[in-house]
C-alpha cells in the first residue's frame, strides 16, 4: 500500500431512468463523494463535508467502511485502515449517495491494492463494492455500477453478471432539482406493486429499449418521450410532494421528458439544449418552492469517464461484462 493517503472520487447517479427500474443508471457530472484511506494501527473512519451529519461515522456502520471490509475479505488483505469520507451528495434524495461512498471507497482500495483487486476480477470487485448498498437498502447494482463504470449502464442480470456500458451523447442535457426533504429507498420500495399488467409490462419494455438507443444517439426528444414508467413512478409520485407541479413546470420550460431520480426525492428532466435545461431546472425549483419545499437545482450532462478503468483495460467506451 502506498505511504500516505490514497484518494478516490465517485459521482452522483440517476438510477431507474424512467422505465429502466433496477436496470438503468446514469452517472452525472456535479456532486461527488470522496474517500481517502491509509494504513493504520486500527480501523477508524471520519466523515466530513456539508452532508456529513446524514450518515454513520463508525467504520463498521458507514457504507465506505463496510465496502472496505468486504474487499479485504475477498482479497485477503489484512491491513487496518484509517478512512476519511467527504460527503458531497445528499442522502435520501435519489442521487446514489450511499453508492457513491461505496464506489469511492472501492476505487481507493483498487488504487491502494491493485494486484489484490485484480485477482478477484471485475465481478468480484463489483460484488464487494455493493456490500455497503446491501447493508442499507438491499443488494441493488444499478447505482453502484453507474458510479464505478460511468456513462450509461444497463444491468440484465446480477447472478450471473450480464451488464453493458455505453457513453451518452453530449447532446443530452439534464435538469435536476433536489428538494430539501428525504425519501428513504427502503420505504419507497415498500409501495411498489407486486404485479403489473401485460399492457404496462409491454410499455415499459418498449420505452426502455428505445430510451437506451436515444441516449446513446443523442436524440433528446425521443429519449424524453420514452421516460414514461408504468411500474414504480405511479406508486411513488403521490409520496413526492410537489411532483406534479415540478413535472408541469419542466415541460412548460422546454424539457423533453421528466422522471423521478432513483426513488426520489430528486427529479430530473431531459432537454435538447443547455439553455432549455437551465430554464427547466429553474422552473422545477420554483415549482417546489410554490408548494412550500425549497430545492436546489442545477444542470448537468452524463459523466462518461470510466473510474474503474484499471480493471477493464483495453476496453473503449462501449463494452459488456458477462460472467458464467
């Protein structure tokens, strides 16, 4: 392990992306979590940053610490670690906050222990990185895969792994509004329907398939038309105060599509131009304010960087991972 601190960052993510429930994820430019590690006499963890008060500050309870322990177990690394977590992504807002801490911790481990990490392979590394998510909201790979692989990730299966990664065209612009209230992922999963109609299933499959193509091609109008979700969003939107007004405001400002980010409370819109995205972000922020909820709004694009590049060398922006 290198002397001194080893530091890694991971981006915020938008999971589900409309009809891609538990399947699609976008990494976005903007908010990040940072994790630094170094060798120590005993395990310890500290949390800092504007969102520090929202997460546990003990090694065994923080998602970053849980991931580091899982990766030590998988790789047989026995080094005790001092850990610093800087939270830049608000928790409970649907932007992959816990996944970003998991991913940043895993990436710091990869940099500090490259040969040991490579021995377990990308699938083993991904499972270890997901351990923190599993502890807080169940073992879901969408956010963690997005934070590690960047770009646009689609997950067909987790056992065995069948996933694909694509870069998203810079012609796709994002408007994002983050209300100041929390919606817990575990609670939002409880309201999901156990069964869906054949008509709704066909609609989601068709829209998700076309959405994936539109994102890669940079067709913002087509992508926006395909953001409709008939699985999760109808059940979750009534619990998101201000949802309808924000949706209406986004479209009135020029957005091509609108959806909940992850399980909320963040919402996002797609736009064809940066200007339209800026107008939509402001409109969504103002709509939440008119409903009595303050919100932070910003514009972004998909982050096509590849944080986990060390484990997927010699692969371009378009690749897949298939395990048996």
